[in-house]
C-alpha cells in the first residue's frame, strides 16, 4: 500500500537513464545507521517504560542531497516488516507552502480506504489517523516536512509503526527523533553514479577528471544526475569537458554556498537546450503540484501533444524530470505522467520571472486551465448514455481529448486527482483567471460526481465548493455565493454539524436576497427549517417552512408547496400539535390532487392516517388508510400499498379485529412477493 504525495519529491541519489529508470547509488553507511536506529532501544525502553508512540527517523539535508531517495530506499528495504502497508505523502507544495495537515490526514486515511467526513477539521482527522494506525504495522514516509508541527499530529500512538520524515533541518519538539544528516556523497559513490550515464570508458581514461567533476557538484546526487544526463546526451564529450564548462559558469553570490553546485549543474543543462525547449522547461514551473503530462506541457507551450510527449522524454533523460514513485512506490508509474523535482522548482520559477513576460505566463496558465476543463468535460461525458447530448458533443472533440471508455476516464481521473485539485486551488488563489477557475471547479465537481458519486466524493466536493465561495465573495457574485453556501451547508448537515449548517444556510439566505434570487432564498429558508428540525426545535422549523411555503405559493409552484405542507405537518407532528399537522397534511393532499400526482396523494394520505392514529382517532385513521391504499393502487405503487396494509393491520389489531388484520397482512405479503423485494416490512399484532 502506498499513498501519492501531495507534492513532488526532490531528485535524490538516483540517476535517470532513459525515461523513468531509477537506481539507488551510494549512501550505504547512512542506510546501515538508519536500520540500526530502528532496532535501537528508545529512551522509554531504557527507563523500563513501554514506548507510547511510533519511532521517528529523520533524514535531513538540502534539497538535491538525496534525502527522498534515501528515505525511499530505506522504506523499500524494511517494508516487509510492516505488513499493513507503506504510505508516502509530501508535506510541502512545489512553491514551498506547507501542505495543511487536514489534507495530509485525508490522504493517509484514503490509503486505507477509511472514509473521511467532508469539512472535518485538522484535530478530528489527525485523531482518525492515530486511531487507524493504532492497530496496524505501518511505515509512514513523510516527505519534505517544513517543521515538527506538520509531523507530530500524524505520528501513530503505536510503537509497531515507523515514521520516516524528510526535512531540511531538525524537527525540534518531537521526542527521541533519530536524525541522519546528509552531506555530499563520497567520491567513490559519486563516480559510480556518473558511470551509469557515461559508461566506464570515459571515466577510466580520466579518473581524476571524474573526481574533480564530482567535487564541482559538491557530491550532490541531483547535480550529478544533471551533469550525467548532459554527458549522456553528448557521447563525444569527455568528463574533463563537463568539468571545464561547469567551472566556467559564474557563481550566484546571493545564493547560499550549499545550493550553488545544483544551481550551476542546472544552468549547464539549461543553457544547452534549444530555445523552444528551454521555454517549455521554464513553463513547467506552472504545473499544478509539480505533476506534468503531455497535455499539460502541450497546453503550456502551445504545441502539439506528440511534440510535448517527446520533449518530456528528453527532459527526463537529462534528469530535469522524474517519474512518480521510486523504490518505495510499490508499482510502476502511470503512463505519461512526470514530476518536476522539487529542488528544481525554485530555479525554474526564477527563470520564468526573469525571462518571460507576465502576459505570456498568464496566457500559458490560461491555456493549461482551458485544456484541463475540456479533459474534465470529456471525462464526465463518457459516463453519459449513447446518443445523449453530452456524448454527441464528445464526438466533436479532437481524438487526443477523448477517452475510449468510462473505465479509462475513471483511471485518468484517479491518477490525476491530486494535480486536478491542486490546479483548482492554484487557479482560485491566483485571482486573475476567475472565469476559468469557476469553469474548472464546476467541471471537476461534475466529473467527480459522475465517477465517484456525490457521497463518495463529498470530502473533495466540500473543498471545491469552498473554492467557489472564495471566488464568489471576491467578485461579489451573490448568486454563486448562495449556491456554494447551500452546498457546503448540506454537507455539514449530512455529517452532523447542524449548527455549522444552520450558519451556512442563513448566510446563503442573505446572499440570495442580495442577488434577488427567489430560488436560492426559498431553498435557504427551507434548509434553515430543516436544520432547526434536526435540532428538534419544531416551532422554528415549522415557522421557516411556512416562510418558504409562502414564497412557493406566491410563485405558483404547487409541487414544491405540497412538499412544504408536508414538512410543516411533520414538524407539528413531532411537536405533538396534531391539529396543525392534520391541517397541513390535508392541504398537501389537496395540492397533490390538483396536480394529479397520485403517488404524492397516496403518501400524503398515509401521513394523515399516521397523525390520526397518534391523535387517538383509530377509526378515522383506518378509513384514511384504506383510502390511501386505493390511491396507491391507482398509482401502481405496490410497495406503498404493502406498507399501508401493514399499518392498517396494526390498527385493526388494536381495534380488536384480528381476522381483518390477517387479511391485510396476507395482501401485503403478496404485494411484496410480486415486487420481488429482498427486504421485509415488518409488522406484528399489538401486544407481541
């Protein structure tokens, strides 16, 4: 089991030879020390107490020092000790922002198939993580942690688990952390790494130049990978040539000394690229969450998909991109998906700011968002029936934007979901492309609902509705603000946060009034009533339903009015106001009769019978129930007929007529058999 990180990991001590091939190099001493730390007794064990939490191993160093590669290699070598799985997640966005703990916790829980309530906060989700891992033997790899506050809430209260954290510096505040600080690779390992790119001959003829080149790279695996990729692309170039070119590059005095080897190695490769390739590489800094595929690159650069695919392969061979995963990933990387190494993102962003005009960057971002919207629309359309308008529009799209089957679209959505969610967050946060951002969020909501269902996708939908709310508030789009608040309120209500839902519904009512949107205000008033009903405040519930009813009646919306009469009747029934309840249910019956809605009329009559029974009027209840049975028969609703006959049987038992009760039960059983139901509606005589 493995999780997909929320951000790409830095390229570590693993070369890339050909597209996506990765092997680990060196660091055997560090691996041995880390494995010894796993076995070493903790402070609590030494003092005779049981370890209360999982052991935390820290791999610290600069980006590009091979931190993540070492963590993945360690995880691959010890994962057999943790039969319940390996979960890997990133704690830093490509731009350097910390990933919220709430998002990380959802990712970890998702790896174990644990559903998470939409809108749940950081504390609740962190507790769920600790509960989920409390009875399992799990290896948790937390990549690129910013500080201890990110790691500590995720550490399981279970000594049978292991946490491997990757960070730039110490994690002060977490007790008994075992640190392993990485510097440069030793000369022998660095040269061995270069051999994998150059072959043995070029190293053998000039071993001193190879050692000098490794020294110029500071022994940093990421720098060695870049220079090795440069040499592999030039079979006639010698190692001395690479060393000479690297030394000739100027130092950036404003850059920390430890970061200069990687910056110079990157500059060497970047300056060797043709102009169009260099431009595309710079634009990859805009890729959401660092995820890149041929469509993303094609849209950013404004080139064909095939040309972008070829260029991504070339970048990967040069070490400028990597394939997702690594030794710890537990499976092959998805086709046509790459990651921009986290250690290269700041360098690419610097180049983008200095070499590209703001208008060109914004246009590239807009093209990328538009392409993503079209892919999401295609992803949803493939789930529609053949011949539907959506499928007809799908047939008019270019072949590269179409999915052959719904299964292929679902696989694409699953693989790209982290990047798609990141794209939505970035588009909304940018604030300059709000129209595209709204279309992107809407398309993503529809695609997730079509493939996952609204209930399964609720955690993601909650965040997407919040993004819509952010745009609506920023742009003062009151109608969209009301819709987003209603959607978020519904999800809050479904997860039991009724007070939060009530606040959302009231805010939606204000926004609907500001937009003069009668539908939104009516919906909001009804939802406020529903929230009060959930809180068992029956009087306020009936009052708010009444306000919504008045609006529906004024607009002639009789079907909604009939439904609201029923909701008012239900609230009064719970409150014990049976007279008011009967009056409203009879009003509902009358409206359904005018609408010629036979099923609605039958159901409303069944509720009248129920209230009459609660009010102690069993004879009236029986007559109403028999009338409802007749309307249900005319409506062809056998299930409702069966339920009504069972209710009538219960009433007849109480009235002392067991023979008639048995006849009604027998009729109900026959109806259920004819329906082929696999469930029972149970009813028993009174007193049993």
